[in-house]
C-alpha cells in the first residue's frame, strides 16, 4: 500500500506571531506570503479563518499546475467576485468550453495581428501626453492607465474611448476594487451594493458597443479585420451578446490593469536607476531617433535593452503576482497531500525572487535576461504570463504595447522620480506601485 503524503506545513506558534506582526504592519497578504516562504518553505498552507489556501513556489509546482496536470486544476469558486463579474469570460471558465472560447479569441492576439496596432499604441500615447508642459509633475500610475485604456478599446474593440473616459473612469476603478482582495475573502456572501452601479454602467456601455457593431457589420456586409477582436466575436455565429460582453469585460480588466501596472513599475525602476534610463533612452535615440511617425515592427524588435528592462520589471513586480486554482480532486504537489476543493495559489512573485534560482534575486539587473548571460533558470521559474494552455492570451500584445509606449515617452521627455522612497507594492486587482509614481517631466530638446 502506498503511503499517503503528509499535509502541507503551516506556520508554527513561534513564527506565527512574527508573521501576524508583519501583516498588521504592512496590511498586505504579500508580506504574509513572503514571510511564510522564509520561515516555512516553498509549499505551505495559510490558516486564517475561512481563508486557507495552499501556496506553492518554484518551477516544479508551476509546471505541474500549468501544464502536466493542468486538467486537475479548476478555476476559482463561483462565489469569487472575479467569477461573478466576468461570468463566462475566458479567464474564469474551465474545461472544453474554455478551450473553445480561447480558440475564438486567440487569432486577433497573435503577434502578426498585434503589430498592425503599433501606430495606435503610438498615437494613444500622444493623445494622453500632448498637454504635458515642462516642469509638471505627473503620476505615471494614473497616466499609464489612461494610455492602456485607450489602447485596449482602440486596438481590440475599434472604439475611441477618449470621449467616455472621464465618465467611466470611476465605474472602472470601482470594478477593480470589487475584485481586489478584501474582506469578502473571509465573508463570501458579504453584501456589496456599492458596485452594482459600476457594473450597470459598464454593461450598458459594452452591450451598446456590441449592438452597434452587429448593426454595422449587417448593414455594410463587412468582413472584420483579423486584428479586430470585437468584430471577430460579433461575426462568430456561436456567440450571444452575453457571451461577447463577458469576453469584452475580461479583456478590458485583464488587458489594461496589468499593462498599467507594468508601465508604472518600469517608470519607478527607471527613476531609481537613472543609468538604466539613460541607456534605454540612448537605444531609443539610436533606433527611432527624432522620427515622429510610428516605428515599424522591425524597429520595435530592435529595442533589445528596453526589452530586458521590461522583462526585469515583470520579474521583480509581476502585475499578476499569484495565479489561483482549485483542486479538482485529491492530489499531491511538491510531496504534500492537497485535498479536493482546496484553493491553490502559485506565487509568481516569490518564484521570481527564489534565491535557489536567481542570483541577487532582490536586485534590479536587466542584463540577467541578456541571451549571452551566464545566468540561466530552469523553465517555469520565470512565469510573468503564466504558462501552458491557460497562459496569458495578451502576452504578445502587452510586450509590443509596452515597448512602443515607452519608446514614445522616452523619445519625447526626460523623467525624474520624486517619491521613490515611499513606493511599495500594493495588492489590488494587480500588484501596483502605491501611492503612485510621481515624476517631473521635461520635454527633450
Ligand atoms: C503586462 C501585462 C500582462 C501580464 C503580466 C499578464 C499576466 C497574466 C497571467 C499571469 C495570466 C495567467 C493567470 C493564471 O494562470 O491563472 C494571464 C491570463 C490572461 N490574460 Fe494576461 N497579462 C498581461 C496582459 C494582458 C493583456 C494585454 C490581455 C488582453 C489583451 C490579457 C488577457 C488575459 C486573459 C484573457 C487571460 C486568461 C487566459 C486563459 O485563461 O485562457 N492579459 N495574464
């Protein structure tokens, strides 16, 4: 008879108090996870009232959850706010239905269909910053959100969001708060009426977009472009308006909040490391120069140092810092027994800072991703976009988008970070630099 593996370790009384002190000091689950990792190891169970997830760190469990045994892992429970909000969005559905919807959504997000959006990425950046004046202070967390919102609506839905951004800003922020970790974790049925208005406002907007696009396609008998996601979904006879709404809201939330966080973290890191900012600016000057028209896909490809900085920002501050699942059956992970129904978290943040695999794990060092670097990590140690068949559908989009936005901004302005010392990672819907990334800008000669 094979022996049943042991249950996951939990924090003992000796370290439990330290961990509680850490949580109350930083008010952050991230602190709790980091301390558990330090004191207990790379597999453990959190034991808070009504919140007892199993947490795993490192390439073996990442691979098992994302690839080798991925069919045994389901998404989150239906009581989770993300599921309530996104209903049947591709992010939260399971099994064959997931794979079918994913198959419909994949083509517009493949790199060859993302590159045609480069001019839009460039133009929407301009639309946000054209009013910036020398010496002004701007919060890059807010400004990058404006850029990312315009880009998602413009590139994927072919909708100019500028006229509606001010009106819908608060509903969008409210929906992000609705899905951010909070008291609901401990009280699943907690009434949260505040968010009903926000959801209604966004639903009205999205259903109207779908209705308008259906009418346009029918009236003019047009074939939507391969890069036009909304057009492709509307032209798909298998999709109802409800199912399309779920995908649009999913893309809107998953696709703009992450890019916002990434860009804001890059500015924070560049501000803290002026030599990296200077090197990136020199590269942009060399590849793109003073050219005012959008770069070509080849030019974007040539921004290799910019690429390393983005990769390192994603390592240190992965916008999605944990992936979440539910055990579909009793299973064994990293040698421990995990009962069916357990909430599982694979920690991207801690996998990226795992001293077993990363040299100077806490240091900002873009060169570690250089292809000539001596440092090589095992596969699934670096997973900013997850992995396997449920990996980020927008990975290519986000990579091209962030390079183009950064290239346009650094080509045009000098940036000086004003509040570097007070910035800390905050676990909202994504991992954000709070209280924001305040920078003084100066237009370049
Ligand atoms: C820096 C930017 C981004 C980061 C770091 C990021 C990260 C991730 C990660 C880690 C996952 C997998 C989560 C899991 O295993 O459960 C994921 C999934 C997903 N992402 Fe992203 N993402 C980014 C940008 C985008 C963009 C731009 C879009 C849309 C255009 C997008 C749409 C999605 C969707 C729909 C899924 C679910 C895929 C599925 O379950 O099949 N993401 N993302």
